[in-house]
C-alpha cells in the first residue's frame, strides 16, 4: 500500500508541475514593474532552499515520501527552519514564476501545488513519526514550510 502511495504522490506532483508550463493564458493580470524584482528575489530564495536541502539530504534523497531504510532524521541546517524546505523552495519558485508570467492559471496551479504538498507532507510525516520517535518534538518546534 505504501508503494502505491509513493507512486501516486510522485505522479501527481509531476502532472501538476508540468501543467504549470503548458502555454495556457486564460487570464492575465498586470502588476507594477517593481513586483518583478520581488519575484526575482523569491526565485533566488526558492533556488537556495532547494539546493541547500538537496545538499543536506544527499544520499537520503528520494522523490518518494517514504524514508529510506538507512535514513536518519535531519533537523539541522535549513531543516531547522522548515520541515520540508524542498517543497517550500519549489513553492517559492512557482510563485515567483506566476508573478513574472502574470497569469492567473499559474497562480491557481501554485495554490494547487501548495495543497498537494500539504497532503503529501502529512502522509510523509506520519511515516517519519513512526520511524523516528523524536520527530514529534521536531514537528512541534519547526514549521512545515
């Protein structure tokens, strides 16, 4: 059952993220040029979060929410500020691109991705709490995203 959920989560994530880049322009919005600078800053921050988290995870990295058999709990570095810094970074990237493209469709998909990451991370955290007894305390003191 866990394997089916792993495949489901990865498949849905790929679909949502690929749909973001479909050339659909349903509704455009206009923002002042100054918002682009904020979007670039969000993009850089998102990239930093993803890269730092990937580096810290290294051999424990997996697209699946289930932890590796030989994994350990990482609660230091960027994981001290977010339990899911890769999801957080991806959300910042998608939000920044939504602002830069100025398309409602992309903003809606970013919101869908946020809800999806909430669902996926809830599943993942249940597995982490079962594997690591100390995860419950970590979860209390560290925000999800």
